[in-house]
C-alpha cells in the first residue's frame, strides 16, 4: 500500500503573545482524504493554531508546510528572543522567515470558515457563492465583481448552481443569505469556502449554535464533502458526537499543549483527555 500523501504538516508551532503562550510546540499532520479534528477546552489554542496555519498570525516559532512546501516559518525575534518560553528557539534561526498573507495562502489551496458566520448579508445565496468564485481568481473584491467577461461569467454561474445542488441550497438560491435558518447559513458559509476549490478545507466550530437536528445534518454534510467532493478537512469542534462520527484522527490541545492524538476510539479511552476535556460538561 502506498504511503498517504501529506497535505498539511505543522512543525513545532509556538504562538506567544507577550508572556502568554497560546500554542506551545504544536506538531500536527493531515493527509490527503482525511478528516482530522483539533479539540480541547475553550482557550486551549485551537483557533490560534488555525490562524497561524492560514496566515492570520505569524507564529513566534515553528513552520507550516502545505503539499510538501514550507509556506510559513519564523523564529523568535527582537524582544521575543528574551521573552520566548517555548522550545527549539534556534531551530529555524538560519532559515528565511516566511510570512504570507491569508489571501496568498488561500490561493495556494486552503479555505476556511470562522466561528462567527461571515456572509455578505445584503447578497442572495447565489451571489454569496458567485462572489467567492470570482475572488478565487482575483486579488480584490472590486476586480472580482467588475472584471468579468460574459463567457467566464456564464461558466461560473453554472458552477454556482451545481455547487448549490451539492450542498442542498438550490431552492434557496435567490433568497437573501440572512433570511436562511441558522443551520443553512452555516452550510452556505461552508459552500462559499468550497467555491475556492480548496485542497484543504478548515472548519472552525461549524456546529456552533446549532440545535441537535442541525448538528446531525451537518455531520452527514461534512462526511459528504469528503466522500463526494474528495476534500481533505481539518476541523475544530466542541460537539463530540460530530467529531467522533466524522473524524479519522483527533488531536487534543490543553493550555496550548498537545496532550493526545489518535483515532476516536483511542481519544475516548485516553485518561488525560477525559480529565482535561471529555469529562467536563461542554457547556460549563
């Protein structure tokens, strides 16, 4: 059997804000075709890790590789040389710093959603997807909106309808995005990320605010994104039923440190995880 192709490799990533270490020496891998979950209590550093991977934050130390190429890299600099509390401070000292902006990382083939829904509120469901597709090939919102030829526009409109069919929003194409029920707004945001045709889809708490029925529907939807669209997925999520049903592998953070990794069955049986997270009421 051939070895799985690595899509994302996070190496010794540390994110320190002043004297506070939000993520401490994180190592994480996502292979092609996998659904991988990053879990942990509130404040564990999950979203911070996402922000480093997607270029929102420049890590204090460490590197991120995507499809075999290092895209993010840094080492402690300036005042942080003395303040740094992490490990391997000198490992990347002789390597060039790499700090691409989020839009450049998106163009490499990553797309993400956020904890708070970020739809274009005055646009229809159809136009939310169409604008996202235009942005895929353009560097700004204005050029995405106005620099179109008819042939390209017709092709993208057909592509939008096909994507809406896949995500089950075809009937709502002409409705305002904000008129949708909450669960469908979440689905639209994921569809908008898919419009970028990513090789890696990052979902930041996609089930946040959903009722049990919506969460069950989302669980099936995420699995379909992998099975029908062939997408590789990294997700953060507090709903453990969703994580255990969807994920192939799970990484667990606590106070910024990786305390466990493994299959859902291994994570459920890990006493460190039970003590730090699974044994605690999620709503507490």
